């Protein structure tokens, strides 16, 4: 099995862009266009390198032009979601910053398979051949592949492209300026990249449960970074082991300022100041307060109150959409007749959902194993740590509990042989409570083993050379979140 930390793997090469100042973004990228340009820039008659790529079909939606060899339903569905994002952003971003903003025109390419993308990248961006994708700021061309990242990261990069136009800097030269607020650039992109699913559509600007989980874990363990550090953090902090935490705190700070008075009134003034090339740190203190220690306490309290989890079972999948789930390592995942339908390939394929941190919980779902092995994942969003903790293998009349310490160190804890037929719906329940991990299959208690983790915020399923369906996926807390933030 070759899994990697989700957020880390999806963002690992963004800092290469910052350091090289070449704006070769190593993330999933789709940027809105106005009208239907055939080139990277209006009036640019230079031939596109994609003209020579066979089987790239051109799709147009309300705001986007996408070239892709992926299946048409996928491309058109993605175009619909990007249109929805763009329409909402066009209202919400000017409302927040008190300025009308026009996005740039770019070209978008999505390859169906990773090897198709890598073949192209070897020729046109060899330094990024093993990355998730890139954006060439010189030609306004975006390249990625289908099974790479979640919608949130598509949206994140749209906002980056918009701000690149605002600051007249698609190469991120501004990141090297003294006291440039990188937290604002990245936090704003995370803020508008976050969304919730509303049946068949999305609503942007919602609370980001992945980021909240990182922040609550950091607050509880004393690894939270104070404002005095965050406000002047260089691009290097948004890379490596510290990356996930700094992205989360940047999102959290924008959320704090945007949703609390009087800071929300000062936010457009701060934006105008840095746009006018004012010092980022001095402008922050002038507009939000000189007492950073007091502001830091308010910031932490704002974040901690986000961890409140309602009583009773909460649906992780409502039967309509998996747009707020993340596909990791491929596989074909879709929704049909109120169930998640997964068809795997020769590798491990994952579908992951981020939630607020649970210290004790009951996870329940119905599973239909059609062939091969399906599974359940329990993990956590915590920077510097491997995200998948426990793996529950489900195969014909076989259940195996494994403890995952890294991508290569996976220990089998216990095996059981309950009646688990193929091709039939079977209720499966996993509970973590009182230091024990218990599993029930078809109402039968099959495993009861010790567990050694304090918090869980990643839940999902996986396939190994298998096909399966999942429905009625729900989660219930079994112990409360502490009511107050730990002291600094």
C-alpha cells in the first residue's frame, strides 16, 4: 500500500513555485475564463502545445473552457461545479474586499490518467513531472489530471489566479517582499476554496473541517503557531513538515477576521493597503490592533469554539454527492441510487472525508462487497504525522484490523471470520471508546482490540482490487469536546 499524507501530498510542491518565482503550481488547478478563449491569452496567435496532443476534446461551460480526454460526464459535471463556484465568488469576494475584481483568462487541461499528464510534463515541465499539476504563468496554461485532488483545491487555485491578476503578479514575486502577508494570499484562497455540499450543488465560504481539525489538534498539543510568527512567516513555512499547520492557520486567521467585528470592517482596508505596497505587518497592527498577544487569545478562542459536535448520528454521506470527499490514489467512485459505488484498480484506492476531531465515536454504514477487498479508514489531520491510523479490511467472510504507522509499516492486529457474504448489504459498525476499537459485522461482535490514538478526524473507505458499495454512512460522538481552549 502506498498512501501519503493527504494535504501534504496535494500541496507538497507549491513552495517550489514560490522559491523559483516561476508560478509552476504543483496542485490541482482550474481557473475561470471570460467568454471562450481558444488561447491562453486573448489575441495570442501562438500555437498551443496542446494542439499536438491527441484525443483532447474541448468543452465549454458558462465560464470555462476545458480540454480533456477524461469521460464527458466527469468534465461536464466539473464544469458545472466550477461555474457555480465562479458565480458565488463574483458576489462574495467583492463583498469581502469592497472592490470589484475581474479574473484572468487562462487555458485548462485535464488528463484522464496520471501517466498521460506525466508524459506531457516530461516535455514541457520536466521539473514537475512527478507533481500533481502545474500552472505556467507565462502562458496562463493550467495542466493536471483527473484523479489528483478535491474540489477545494480547484477552487483554491482559482482564487490564486484572481489575486495574481489583482496584484499584477502571476509569478508570486510578492512572496519575497519583506513582511508580505503570505497568510493573506493563502488564507483567502483556502477561505473561498472551502465549501459544503447542498444536495446537487455547493456553497462556498463554509467552515473547512480539515483545517479546523488541524487547528484543534495543534491547540490541544501545544504546537499552535502564534500570531507573531504567522504574520511574518516566509514561504518556507508553507512547505515540508510545517506546511499543513501554516495553511490551516492562514485559513483560520482569514475566517476570524472576516466573521468578527470590528475586524471584518478593517479587512478591506488591509487589502487596499497591501495592494498599495504598504508593509504587511505594519498595516496589520495599524488596522487590527497593536496588541498581538490579546488578538492571539481571541483568535485561539474563535478556533476552539468551532470544535463543537452535535449530539446523535451525523451523516457523512447523505445519498446525493461525494463532492466533499477526496479521491486518493485513483479508483472510480460515483453515486448511484443513494449509495457510493466504488470500482478499484490494481492498487489501493481511497475515498476520504474530513470531519471535526472525535476522541471517541461510533462509525456505522452498510457495505456491499461485490468482489475483492473493501475497507474502512480511521485517521486524523495532524501535521507531521501519517494520516491513516487503522484499516479495517472487509472481504468474503474475512475481517482484518490493521494498524498503519507509515505508508510502508502496517501491522496486522487481528483477523476474524464472520459471515460476510459477497453481493449483499451488510451493516458494519466500528467504535472507538475507552481505549478499545470494536467492530460489529451484521450485528455480530467480531473484534475488540486496544487502540492508541487520542483524536480522529479522517474517515473513509478504500478498495484493493475490489468493487463495493457503501450507504447510510454516519458518525456519532461518544464523548464531548472540551468546552474551552487550552491556555497558551
